[in-house]
C-alpha cells in the first residue's frame, strides 16, 4: 500500500471511530443562526459535550463559539483542537468574535449597506461593554469578553479589526501592496496579535512575526478565494499594480481566462506569500511550548493551500484549493515526528 493510500486509510479509520463514539454518547443535531447573516451552522454535537476550564455560567457561550469555529473554519479548527484543553475555549471565542462581523460584511443577506455599518458599530460598542462589565447577553460577546479580560487583550486590536471590516463596505480594490497592507493590518495581523495574548506569547519581540503570520494567512485566503470574491462581492484583493504588471485585466477575471499571464500572476503572489511565511517562522521561538504545535500546524496547512493552487494549474477562478483531512493528519504526524514545532 502506498504512503498516500495508507494515510487516507488511517484518516478514515480515525474519523469513523470519532463518529461512532459520538453516536454512542447520544449525539444530537444542533443549528446555530448568525443573526443578520445569510448562513446557518449545522452539525452533530455530543449530548454530553463538555467544555474544559471555563468560568461558571459560560459553558454554553463557549460551546456556541466552538460550534461556529468547527463549521466555518475547517483548517483553523483542526489546528485549534491541538491546543491544551485550558487554551482552546479562548481561541474558539476569538474565532467566533471575528466571524460575526465577517459574515455581516461578506454574506449580508438582505442587510443594506447602512444596516451592515450599524451592526459593526453596535458590535464595537457591545464588545466594549462586555469588556468593561464582564458580562453580556450575547453568547459570543459573553465568552470573548471573559477571554479577552482574562488574557488582557488590548481593545485597540479589536477596534482595528472592526475598522478593517468597515473598509470592506466601500473598498472593492487596492492600488498597491502597501495600500492592501493597511487593510490586512486590521483584518489579519491584529488577529495574530490577539492570538499571542491568548496563548501566552507576550514577549514584545513576537509582535512583528505574529503580524507577518496573520498577513501570510490572509494573503493565502485572498489567492484561494479570488474567484468567489470577484463573482459574489465584486472585490479584488490582489493589488491592481500586480494585475497590470502581468497584463491581467478585470475582463480576464470576469470571463475566467486562465492564460499564461494569469498563471504567472498567481505564482508570483504565491511566492511572495511564502517569503512572508518564512519571515514569520523566526517568531516561533517566542511561542510557549504548549502553543507551538497548533500554530505551526495552522501555518503549514495554510501554506499548503498555495501548493494546492499550483497543483490546480493556478485555477482560483472556478476551483477552491483544499487540503484534505487525510493530508492534514499526515502532516500532523510528520510535524510530531520531526519535532519541527518544538
């Protein structure tokens, strides 16, 4: 049996065992609706699902965050599950806190532009209230308010993130890479800085590396989702100066032209992103041992998406590059065996 087939067999066996265990415990189907957004969260949740080490009365709130993370952030969730039990709830809460605004902006349903903006402002105010009072009637704000207070996450990071979400309401493209980075600072880099607080990477020397890792992961998303962003939202997250450099036009995007110019553009963007990942790698020394493997896995799996894009012949207009579960498990085994995360 080949190595790839064996890895797939092991992955299927592990998943069957997990589903069987959940069924034996009496699993149930649950649905979450993100108010104001256009999508639902559905999935089997064990009836006796318990969340480790959370403040009294907040178990349901943190569980709500976990389910959102599991549904929307497949790769992120896979890596999050590698954190020690006492760190996972806060990481789930961070994901859910950023997901709500992201859904209002990217999948608004019937929300008008002014209603989207109002929701972002309300979320900002409600977040501040949760941080000040330590409580909220909204499950995500209750969990995130608790986590952010305990880990002393600066509100300025949250403000910068929400400012970036508001930019998405009016900005459809960015002229230069420097212009794009003004957006990605809030949409991605500060998320990396908030994560540092949650996992105990508080050495200030870690800041530029965490910001770079957030940037690289966001650039990976931009490249992977290029077709979807153009078709569904009219956005181009690759700098316009790069499109001109490779003679790629908006008409090429609209008509799905995967010509040599377009492929050269994709490969160039992928290579720049890989260099940013490499730069971010220097910061792993500042991550505590218990958090290093999950962060390393997130970094490796997101970078692997770039490889998948090139394997798909640079088709990011009609195909979505994915890392299958069997490959994630194989990479995890390799990382643990080689100790590159430690």
